[in-house]
C-alpha cells in the first residue's frame, strides 16, 4: 500500500471529507480524518508489540502494522500516524509532547483560521480504544 492508496481509502470511507478539503474547512477535515484514524489504530499490547513509528510512512504504519494488529503504538505513535495522515491531505499539523520522559503524552495541534487569520489551533488527541 502507498500513501496515495491510503489517502484514497480514507476519502472513500469518509463521505464529505473531499468537500471539506475543497471548502478549506481545515478543522472539519482534520476531525473527519481523526474519526477515520481512531478505530484503525492498534494500540500496543502485549500483544501486539510496540513499533517505532518515526521512520515509517502513514501507509506503512497502517498496512504493515495496524491491519491485522501485527504491531501497535502508544499515544506518541498514534499522534505520529495522525500527523502523517493529515499531511496526506495537505493539512498542517504539529505533534506536541508534554510531561516527563517516563510519563508523557502526545497530541496533535492543527492551526485553524478564525476571523480571517490563523488565530487558533485545535487539539486532536487520539482516544485510546480497546486493543484489537
């Protein structure tokens, strides 16, 4: 699977996403991508064992690990997958980590237009779901 294949899959499974992208409704589009991503992310077990998400593309993370629950992630890997997924749709985003090295949390911020300018950001945390 390529990133283009994954993008096409998300568009096919999220009616209205292309319209939101075409209308430059960044916050709506980001939340639609989040709604698609959340049930498709496999959280680390045991099993499955945690993977290192950083060197992988969104498609590789999804195809080689999440499908079939061959590998999972914690919040940092989920945030990284979501950020890479948003990138496939041209949506600017930033991963933010906070806490200490042994106890941290990761989330994704998406800049959004407010009152004609970039005045805010929306936080898109991946809720932990039941491991698949």
